[in-house]
């Protein structure tokens, strides 16, 4: 409460917004402000926001389309890769089979050559063994004749070479 010069208490008027005498003026400025805000929003801010949203939507749509296209390309590339891999495996299997066949052919040829050499050496060895056996048998017969002739001579008898040879041959035959 304010006291004036006369000392009387002045009545408190309260808040000016609640004073009914200023309401028409307040309503006018409220309407002017709302109309200005409406026009600013509808003509400037909202079109810009709508443009940004439309741009975002088109970017997202384009990105999704590009992603789908890239996904299809990736699937095609994977299929081509798998086909190429299968083809390479088939080709590798053919090469391995051809190499195995060639190695087997070379192995068979080398084995046949080795078998032929072994057979030739075995036949040669058998001939050598037979010759040694025949030579050994002849040498044993000769040693036996000489020994028999010496034994008979040592015992004090005389025997001709034909008799000794016939006796040794009969004994060696069994």
C-alpha cells in the first residue's frame, strides 16, 4: 500500500493483466502476435522443415534402393564366386587325375623296365650259378678221383685211372 501526501492509503490495483479495462488492447496484440507467428511458421519455418523432411525421406529411399541393388549384386557375385570355385575344383580334380594317370603310366613303365632288368639279372645269375655248380661238381669229381687214386696208391695197390673214374662217378651219382 502506498500512502500519498494526504496520508490516505491508496487502493492496490493488482496485476495489470487482470485489469479488465486493458483486455481489449491485450486481445488485439495477442491476435496480431498469433497471426505474425502463424505467417512466419507457415511461410518460412514449416516449408523449410518440410523440405528437410522430404530431402531426408528421398535420401533414405535412395539409400535403401542402392542397398537393395548392392545386395543383389553381392548375391550375384557370391553365385559367380561359388560357380568359379566349383569349376576350379573340377578342373583341379581333372588335373590331379591326369597327373595320377601319367605318374601311374611312368611308374608302370619303370616297374616293367625294372622287372625286365631283374629277370635278365636273375637269368644271368642262374646261368652263373649253374656254371659254378657244374664247375664245382667237376672239381669235386676231379678231387675225388685224385684222392681215391692217392688212397689206393697209399694202401699199396695199383689201379688204373678208368677204374677210379668209374668208381668215383658211381659213388657221386648216389
